[in-house]
C-alpha cells in the first residue's frame, strides 16, 4: 500500500502556524504530512518562507479559482530584477509580452480560446495516432535499458516531442527546444539558486530561443499553415502582437514539458512502490488512463500555484489584505480527507469528483486532454517494453530543487 501521508506528522507542533513551511525547500520530502496537519488545524496559514497565505482545503481552493476578480493571476511571480543583463532581457521580454497564465479577464479570454482550439479534447483526439507513434518511438529509443534513469532518458524527452507536433514546430529543432524549455523553467523558477555566470550563460542561450520563436511567427505570417502559430496570428485569432504570440508559444512548450514528464516520473514511482501494481498494468488489469489520473492525484508535480488578492477579504479564518499573495496548494486539496477516502493510498479508478492536479476554473489546465493522453500512452508503452520494470536498489531519491515542480531529480530503474 503506497502512502504519502503519515499518521504522525514530524513537523507538527501544538498551535501549528506553519510560518516556516516551504514545500519547495526543506519540507519537500514531508510536504504531504505537513499539509495534512494544516488542513486539520489551520487550513489557511501564512508561510513567512513563501511570503504567502497557503490554502490547503479543496473547497477553499475551488472558491478562490472561481473568483478571479478578487484573486488575480497577474504578477504572482514578481518580475526578477538585478539579473545579469542577458538574463534580465529575456525575463523582461517574458513579462512584457503577457502569457495566458498571468492574465486576468478580459485579456485572458481570447488567448485561452485560441489555445483551446489546439488543445481541447476534440483537437487532441485528432492528434492521437501521432502522439502514440511519437511516444512509442521514444520508449524504443531508451538506451542502456537494463538500468536507466527514467527522468533523463524518457520523461525529459517525450513531452517536448509531442507538444512540438501539436504547435507546429519543426521536429529537427527538438534538441534546442528541449534545452530552451529547461533553461526557461530553470531561470524563471530557480534563478535565486544560480550564480551570475550561470545566469549570463543561460540568458545568452535564451536570447537565441526568443529569436527562434519570433522567427517562427514571422515565417508563418508570410506563409500561414494549419498549425497553432498560424491560427494565433490569423484573422480569427486573439489579436496579439507577434512578440506576444512568440512568447505564448515558447511558454506553452515550457508549460507542457516539465509538468507532463514529471507527472509520468511520479506515477511510475507510485506504481513501482505498490506491490504487484506494475504486473497488473502489464497484464491489462489496470487501466493506464485511470493509473495516470490517480498518479496525478497522489503526487502532482504542480503542488501549487499563486494568486494575488485585489481587495481585503476573508478566507476561512484568515484575513487577507489587498496585495497579499496566496499559494493554492492543489496537491493538498488532492489529499483532503473531506473529499477523498484514504488519500495516501494509490487506488486507480477510485470514485469521487475530479481532483485539482490540473487546477480549477478560469485558469485550469488547457493542456489537460493532451497531458492525459500522453501519460496514458507513455504508461502503455513502458509496460510493453519493460514488463519486469523495478526500482533500482540503492539509488537514492532526491527531489529537484525547482520552485513549484515536485519530482525526483532522477529515477533509476532496472528492466528485471
Ligand atoms: C500532467 C501535466 C500537467 C499538469 C499537472 C498541469 C497543471 C496545470 C495547472 C495546475 C494549471 C493551473 C495553473 C493556475 O492555477 O493558474 C495549468 C494551467 C495551464 N497549463 Fe497545464 N499542466 C500539465 C500539462 C500541460 C500541457 C501538456 C500543456 C500544453 C502544452 C499545458 C498548458 C497549460 C496552460 C497554457 C495553462 C494556463 C491556462 C490558463 O491560464 O488559462 N499544461 N496546468
């Protein structure tokens, strides 16, 4: 029985206040135990470490997500300042050409609708054969299959290949785009942990990425095709500047990359920790789509995302002031005992309402139908090629130091 909650919380103290709580730092390994205490004792608590109100219960998070007038998505990550010039220029470009994730209504709507035409369920069913072929090829290409790191050799590769097909980016540019997506996430979410020299090097490379995506937009402007880029710059599209389209496309690759790969890693880890579960998947006794959904519920890579209060308000017992930041802990809502029975247990196909791994309301994940298809196919294909897959003994499990993304840095497996 896999469990991520613990009966006795190691960080519990009477009068829980959570001030030092930081799921992206020291609390990474025991984040779920800490959040279980919070849901019981102080469901909306202030974390000094995150300078944010942490919202832990399912109902409170749903309420925040459906009230964008009070809880804004703008500027939830303060614009980084004081970076070396090249890294600063790239971050400024990112902030000056707003992406869908950071916009409130009414600016949010047109971009969201445009993305939905390419990522909604109907569009994605059309991509199904191509997604299956791409993922099967990436599984077959895993080198050294007797003992391999799933993260480096598969999870970090297949989502970029898939999303590039959908967006209409040439396949031969995969290596560059994967590196840029990695770098964008690393600088955007991890710049505080980097040296000046690292930032300057990454900034220079990311400037090439910006030029690449802007060039793609210019080429599609001259010669439109039937892909997402052409749609976004066309007459029926959201009326964005070429730089806004380029920046949104670049961010889409990054949004669909670390998330989907990390979800796959977390789900394989949960499966292999559960005695008999991999055999059941291989034997067709477990539905890969249900496994993917339950893997996301049990240990989502996007533990939470931020909002900013636009006015003074009250949430639970907490008095929130205008300008305060909130961290909506989707991962905590997915373990909320008031909506999930035995939340620490990995139980594919469990009944109940949809979980919050893809968010909720206005900003819920526009890529969810694609991500679910990718995860289902990736599990099917791994089960096909590795019927005796197991966790490698003696391989320590360390988590990536990235803000927001919760996933192991490496997952060493043996083919059995
Ligand atoms: C398992 C993989 C994924 C997970 C766990 C995930 C999770 C999320 C979550 C929690 C949100 C809501 C953020 C908020 O609270 O504001 C979100 C939004 C978003 N996701 Fe995903 N995502 C995944 C895959 C993808 C993919 C494959 C794409 C597209 C290629 C994508 C594109 C987006 C975009 C564009 C938004 C912003 C939507 C908006 O602001 O209206 N995601 N995702």
